[in-house]
């Protein structure tokens, strides 16, 4: 389990405890939205990481954009930063935008 998976698992546990303890609905909603975003970013970063193992162009694209070697930390940072740059929308559309974005294309100028 890497640091990102641990962060997601910890947040899941926090949300579950709040739900079970009938915690503040607004807090539960906010943490649930954060959890959805983190899951989407991690899924896309993991997919891109796997694709880059076989694609030197992706690894080169990450390096020339200043993110360094092809590691989960660097690929996650790239996906996270590009996700933040997506057009601001409502939460559901934002998560959908992360899921639909072609991050590999963003690495190949």
C-alpha cells in the first residue's frame, strides 16, 4: 500500500465513523466529495503509471515537464496538478472531468 492508498483508506475510515456515529451531514458530504476526487486522481495516476512502463514517450514527457523520473509520486503530482487546472465545475462534473481527461496526451506535446 502506497501513501496515496493509505490516505484514501484513512479518509474512508473517517467517513465511515462519521456516518456510523451520525456525525455532521455537511462534514460527511465534504469528506465524501474529497474522497471521490482522491479516488479519481489515484485511479488515473495508476493507469498512466502502468501505461508509461511501456511507453518511453510518456516517461520523456513527464521529465521534460519537470516532474522527474517515472514514479507513482511524480505521476500522481502531474495528474493532480493537471486535474486542478481543469475547468472549474460542480463536483460531479469535476470528478467526471478527471475520469475523462487524457493525461497521456498532456504528456506528449
